[in-house]
C-alpha cells in the first residue's frame, strides 16, 4: 500500500497537525502539573488524563492512515545518515506517542488510583495495585516524556532545515496539498 | 526538487531562525517545569522541606509518617443523598473502607504523646470503580490558609540540630506575620491530647462541593464524630511512645469502633477557600451514616501502605472547592507517594517496619 506520493494525504496532514498541538500541549501540561502546588495542578491533571486517552486513540487511527496512504518519498539526494535519522525518529515518535498514554494509564492502575477521565467516567484498571510496578512506570513516564520532547525538537529542527535551508519540498509535503498529482 | 543554494548571509539568517525557534520552545518548557524559577513552590520543594525537618525515613510518608492501617465499612442512611448524587450516599449503601490513623510529623518513630493532633484517612470503595479518599485531622481549623504559608510554617518549625526543637524566635515571628493562625493557636492552647485514636472528632478542614442529582452545588465540610466518649491522655500513657496503637488494638479486641459521618452545609457567603475559619455553629448538619472500623494492622504490611490519601480522589457527586490547600495537598502527597514507592521498590526488605514496642 506504500504508494509514493509527493505530499502526505489530507487525513495524514490533519492528524499530524492536530496531534502536534495535542502532544506539545500534553508535554507542557505534564511538566507543569508536577511543578506547582497551585490550583493549576488540579486542572492540569484533569486535562492530562482525557487528552492522553485522545492521543492514544488518534495515534492508532494515524498508524492505520499511514499504512493505508503511505508516505511521500524522501528526496533522492538526501545523505544516507539523514535518511536513516528521519526513519528512526519517526518510529521513535510513533512508539512514544503510543507508549506514553498506556504507561500513564497502567501507572495509575498500579498506584491504586481510579483513572477518572471526567467526573463519573472511570477507565478500567489495567493491572492490580503494585507499588513496585507503579514506581518503575512513574520513572519511565517522566523520562520518556523528556525523551519525547527532545525527539520532537529534533524533528522540528529537521523539518525547518528541510523547509528553510534545503527547500526540498519535505516540509511542504506536510504543510501543503498535492499540486501535481 | 532541485536543491537551491541560498546566499551565505541568507543561510546564516535562516539557521538563526531555526535555532531561535528551538531555543524558545526549550526555554518555555524549562520555565513551565520550574527549572528557571527557584522561588516557585513546587511539590518537590514542599517535600524537601519536610525531609529537612524530619530527615529521610525511606519507605514512609513524608508527613504523618507514623500510622496504622484499619479496615471497616461505611453504611449510608440516605440523609446526604439529597445533597450529593455520589452512590456512597444512597440509602442502605455499604462501602468498604481502608483507613489509616496517624500522628502528624515526618518521624515514623515519634512519641505518640507529643503532637496534639491525630489524623484519620479513609478510602471509600464505591460500587462502580470510583473511590472517595479523605484525610481528616482531629482539630477544628487548619493553622494556615495557603500552601505558601504552610511552607513558611514548615521552614520556621525546622528543629535546631542541637536542641531538636524549633527555634522559638522563628516560630513567634511566623505567627506574628500570619494572623490567620490565631484560631488554630487559640484551640491548641487549650486542646487536650486524647487517650485514643477512636474518641476524637476528625474534620475535613477544607471545604468541598457536593453536587446533587439536579446538578446543584452545595458547599460542605465533613467530619467524623465518635461514639466513644472523649477522655484525655493519662500520665501512664504519656510514658509509652506507642500508646495509641496499643489502645487501638485493645479497643478493637473489645469490638468495632464507630463514628457518625457529619456533613456541614455552608450558607451563602461562608468562606470556602479558607481552612483557618470555622463556619458558624448554627449551620445545617446532616448525619450521613456510620463509619465502622473492625480491625487494625501495622502499616508495614497493611492494606493502607500503598494508598495515597489524596483528598482530590473523589467520586462523581463530590468535588474540590476553591480552597488552595486542596490542590497543594494533592500535588505534595503525590510527590511523597512517588518517593516512598520508589524506596519501597528499591529496598529488598520491607522498609516500613513499625517501631518495636
């Protein structure tokens, strides 16, 4: 199904940009909510959980869209290391977007916390309470979040490098529609 | 897709734009994360201050470290169902409880006779996977109304390394700067230490919102009123640093212990954001049902050990108020929980052993 097109499909672009906003918001919400005791803590935590589940749902849809529509080919003259870095960073991004909500949900279950999305809407426990498991997942949730933020910055740097320096159509393949079908 | 080579100056400008975008995002992230703002009161800094005062006792809660697990149930009589749609208040509803009695302070080997306060935390298990957690104290008001003031109080009460006692001058300076502490100090001056965990009133202190079936909000505070009559700590008890746990076991051997869950409803205009102020005596009070405690267990292997009694773990029908202490308690308890569960996971042997008695 990986037919090569010049730009990403419309669903892929919609998903990319909406999830870009959601994932960046999520990272700022997450780092902010554990760094304050003010009332912001409570409403950030209340945002964090439903937004995380929304990202989990969307990343699954996105993987299906990617499988269905494929991705545009990278420029032929791209150095091999940049090509490899592009592929690796994209799969790391998918893996982290999928893993972070699942780790968060499992972590709360392991900590014995009810996973409340909204008042009255509680997700089922994924595991039974275990302080040891909670502790490991809590550690992973923080460090993978910081890793995700770092990979997003690298991804953004690369996108801007393609858009502003190489001007090779890679950034445009995600920002603009297909002009030459 | 031919590669166009821009002129050198233009290229430098374009690289600078890229660098700036990344630098701005990274700086914003660091700011939100508190790394560029050393004066901000973060959960980390609150817990560090508790550790400065009491030392690090691995595996234990950073405050109210010395405690005992208890198990029982709550039986609702339906009286509060008109105020809150939470299923826990339906008439005849029984909710299993996992509770914890404790004394304040970060030292798990503290002397039970020292603090004037006892605390009682409860986790109500509701039928639909929801929970209601509450951490109550046996006092009528909280000393301060904001997290910042509580942090300053902790810093002022840091024990001197030689005497082991807080610096009296620092304490009086704090109280002079914080007139909101007056109701608490007035109570503390005359309060008698109880002979038991089971014969004192416990209060939520913070206000909460009850939401009824029609979606109407009622501001409330709740508390527990014991069936056992109050008696003061005896001189003999004073000699025993663990008298509260012994008393608890003796009383439970004789039979279950009971409290009435009393909900106090605010009138319009009553302060809901200030735990240093009591509401007037004539406010409507509802006896919502009976809390029965049947058995106790050491916290090292008891069911309360791995529960974080976060006061904002609430079912549908109960919500937090505008009291700023609630958010701070939720954030700080979580940090304490993260630290102690990590220590628990790292240590090969159970680290929350009860003091030998």
